[in-house]
């Protein structure tokens, strides 16, 4: 998969204090579904299903953040997503403990996105 290599190559060259957490979140997203497409867009690793789903912002270094582009559509009950401007939502991970704690929540959000897109 050439698109997978783009993310892997991007992350391999990335200097970030939470690089291990970034790699762990990417792995969790990949494990959630084989239906996702991967690329590097908007300056970071990006995952799509039918349309852009979530992109990581590597410029933020205090935590790992994935921006769910239409997060408000997900009606997240896990508590993982924080509402953000313009219908977006943020999934923030401050430590590896945070990543591990929210693994199931993140995978549920991704599966919910796929269900939502399949209904349209």
C-alpha cells in the first residue's frame, strides 16, 4: 500500500516529543478498519473513508491531536472527542497511558464514522 508508506515515511522523519504516542495512535486507527485510506495531507498523517475523516496536527507538541473534520456528525458518547470550531472535533492524547486508556473509544469513533458514511 503506497499510501501507508507515506504516513510511515512522514512519521519516521518526524521530530516530536510524543512520537511513540503518535505511532501508537496510528496503529490503533489502522487496526480499527482495513477500509480506511491513508495519506499525508494538511501537514500530517490523514485517514479517509469516503471523505476526509481525521488528520493529525504534528505542530502541536504538548499532546497528540487528531482532528476529526466532521466530528460533530459522530455524536460521540465515549467522551473522547472535544467539540471544536466549524463542526470539527479533537481527539487528544497527552501520554501513552492516555492512548491505551482511549484505544477502544478511538476505534469506536472510527467504526461509527464508517457506519455514518455507509448510510449516506
